[in-house]
């Protein structure tokens, strides 16, 4: 099956700086890559996703890049704010209904 | 409407109790999931239903028993749980297509005493 690795496990940045979280996957058949943000005590919420036929996608301060050849994808958050503090999970999906999650990154934005 | 609902929000049960968690979605999704999540860990897949048929059953203990009465409803029956089963139980749903995301319910916070 698919194996998704995520780094770093914890990340602290100053408010206004950028944050980058990286994931690698093992199965070249994976073709859909969502990112979820989970605040303490709440559900994971989709913040951005990318499909395998696209190399980059942006939504305001959030962007995701995908390198299919190297089998890695990254989340970029610019101009970070304290409310960006949360745990972020990457995931991969290919044929079938199973989503494979990374181990999570705990992001802290220091005011 | 991208909403998945779950009841109850919180549940405390003893090791001899029987209880059920409920999940509902009205997005027309044909795949529904149960996950178990410990603090700051990723969701851990327990069961997947696709078109109301169980398609993946991980090595989940038999004290957890899923039920999918119809395409909008998913239940998780709990019996004789252990304290280590205390966790957040998340339901999710998605389209049965590989390039679609899944939407999570708010979860049930379960404490087993």
C-alpha cells in the first residue's frame, strides 16, 4: 500500500514569516493530494488540495506544489498569523477509497 | 452543503457498556469512513463503506462493529471497550472517485473508564 511521510513533525515560526511542510509518497498511482488543518479539539478541515495533472495551486496565503517525478508535495503558508497555529496533515489517494495520511506537523506561529 | 454530522459529541462509558455512535451525510456521497484519532496523531482508518458494502476492514477488534443502514447513515456499535479505546472517533464521507476529497464530521470524544 501507499506510505506517506511528513516533515517536520513540529515547526515554529514568527508571525509574518513563511512555513513549509513537506510530504513524500511511495505509490506512483496516487493522483490526489489534500491538506488538512486540525485545530485542537476540532475536525480535520480541508484547506487545499492538488490533483496529479497540476504542478502548483494557490489560494490566497496558501499554496501547494507537487513533483510527481520525485513523488513529493509541499504546503506553503506565507505571511503566517497566530490563527494558522494547528496540526497539519497531508494525505494521498489513488484508485479506491482509502486515504493515506502523513504523521502530522504541529505548527506554532509566535506573535 | 458539505456537512457530516455525528452524535453524540461526547460519550463516557464503562467497559461493560454497549453504546452506538451515529453519523449522517446528505451530500450524496457513496463512500463513508470511520476513523480513530489519538491526540496529535493522524486519523487511523477503521472501516470504509462503499455503496453500503464494507470494502476495507483493517485489523480492528471485534468490540467495534460498523453498520451502514443506507447510503446516508453510518453507525459504529461499541461493546466491552478497553480504556485504550478512548479517543476521538471521526466519521467522514467522500465521492466514490479517486480525485475527490473526504469531509469529516465533528467527531465523538469517547472516554472508556
